């Protein structure tokens, strides 16, 4: 159990507040640049595959991504949907 807590703390997922306890970190740790690129590339390939299967034009597929990004960013900032 202690090893698990130590690993989560080392990864930045948990934070220890002396005298108060162990808590989940406010923000998840940022992935390494290489890992971020790998995740984005994989997700983009899955989405592009779906768009091609559905017969969507490039512009249509890109427009959906832009709208989704805008929606999620507004939602994260607490704005109107």
C-alpha cells in the first residue's frame, strides 16, 4: 500500500500536506511531450478513420473538431454551453 501511495505521489497524482493528510492533486500532471504527441496522433487517426468511413469531407471533419474544442474549452472555463 505504501509503495502505491509513493508511486502516485512521485507521479504528481497525490500530494501530501503535512499534518493534514494525503489528497488527490488539484491538477493532473502534464504528460511528457512525446506521450502527448503519441496520444494526440492516435486520437486524430481514430477520428479521421471515422470521418473517412462516414464519407465526410476534410473541411466538415475539421469543422467538427474546432466546434468540439470550443465547446470543451468554454465548459472548462465555466462559460455557457
